[in-house]
């Protein structure tokens, strides 16, 4: 059976913060009857039973939201207890939590340290940049609370990565963002573009989703994304290559050295993971949690049935239905048309980030190729990407 991971939303779109650019808060509309969505023990158990019934080399679960820490330490205790009871003997299980880190208690951190969770914590740079859009419900700052939560994780041995959303607040301060993240001790960093919905031609296609970003004023353009990435790359390349892992760059090297897609946006198909909502509903992607894309429910359907369903196969196939100009692009093997949620979906246009990606690749590909040769210890093979 092909490998896939689970992105689990145990508290759905519920969150203790109100980030101005959050694209997931409106998912509460999917279940308006549940004002406080929480995954039940019955749903948790059924989901794990279904997942462990599949054959995977590694069972990978990322607990995300909204804010998964709203579930409390007792929930994650049940998670690990049920995993030990349900999984086959000798199974390799990896748990990750993607969190804003403001609700982490000593007990939660200690439990996650004991069971070797990996934490991805949201931090958008120095306090002034981070707090611009990441606020409490009363409009208060959150940066210092995030630093406290990160420290709690580290105290209990939980590895912590930084997840930085690049928006209009920090896009023009890449050096300040990078310096702050590394000064906070982060050695694994991922940058994610925040796209504004007015980037889409005539609005997004209703069949493909609402898009991964807010309205005008908060998101960034393709050129801004390319310039931001380039300036981060220059800083990383000059002094931190080998000591700081930037996932955006490591993914490019993985493609060049091993031919692997380390991120779903760089794959030929959208079939790397499934989303499981708090009530057991299954969707193909975080950006496409919509009624028209619901694939089933763990109480009624096995993951085999979900993966073989017509809806999932059609969704997976759309990844390679990129714009005609992509076929002529020298960087297609690195980009693969980008994430379908980032594409100008009317008339099958290219990603809204296309111009930025091309600018970034134009400036960096020769150096990436040199790094790849150093890693592999041999020249690029005939028929390679470039």
C-alpha cells in the first residue's frame, strides 16, 4: 500500500488566538451545531484502528488545528495509550504537533517529551512583526507567550521547529526574521507564503477551495515571495548552510540529489496525506476541507476505501494538470506546478507564486546544483533536471 500520513484536527478550527490571516477559522461552518468541536475517544480510537490497519513503514500523525493544545494533556495521554494498544508490535509511530505554543503546560510538554513528539511552533519573527497579525481575541500580543511555550518544550526534551508564515507584516524584513528565529535557537525552519485572495483571477474556482490566505492587505505577491526567499537564501548560504535546516531549501536539494518530493507541492500527485477532522470526516488536503471534497468518515470507511475512491483519485490527478506554460518552464521538475491551492484556477493558470519562484530559481539554481554535487559526491547524471 502506498505511504500516507494523517493530518489530524482534534479541535477542528477552534483556537485560543485570532490570527488575522487564518484561513481555517471559517471551517467551523462545516459543523455549525458544534460550537466547541472536540474529537471524542470513540473517533480517536476508530481513526487509529483504521490507520494501523494499513501497512506503513512509518505511521506519521501530525496533530494540528486550529489549536490542538486546546485538547489538553489528557487527550494526548489517550493518544499514546491507544497507539500502544492498537498498533502492531514493532510499528514505528511518529507524532508531531503543530501549535501556536501559547497553551503548552509542563505536564503536556513532559508527556510529549516522553513519547518523542516533534513540535512545530508558529513564529513570524521579532515581536513587532509576529504580533502584527497573531493576536489574542482581545487584540493582545502573543510573541512572548510563544517563546515561553517553546522553552517549555525544550525543557522537557521536545525538538522544536519554527514555522514562519510570510505575510505583508514580515515579507520585507527577511534578515530580521531569519536572525530572530536563529537567535531563538531554531535550527529547523520552514517558511510558508500567505496569499491574498485577490491574487486569483476573478476569484478562486469554487470547485477547488477558498485558497490559503486572507483578503487584501495581509498576504503577499509572487515577486514578494521570491525576493523574500532569495534574501533568506543569501543569509543561509553565506554562513548557516550545514548548521541551519531551511525546509524550503532542503526540499530542493532532496529533489536534485535523490529525485524525491520532500513536500507535496513538489510531487506529481496530491496523495501524500489525508486530513481527519474532529468528527472523523476525511478530506484530501488542508486547503480543501470543503463539503465537495469530503471523502468519507473513519466511522464508516476504511482508509483503503478512501484512497481508492473516485473523488480522491480525481483530486490527486489535478496536481499534474498544470498550466501549458509550465511544460515549457526549465524549473518544472522543481516546481511541479506548485500547490493546486496556489494556482489561478480559472482556465488552469499557473501558481500565483510563479513569477517569484522563477526569480528565486534564476538566482539560486547554480548554487543548489553545486551543493547537490557536493552531497552526492558525483556530477549530475545524464538526463538530470538541468
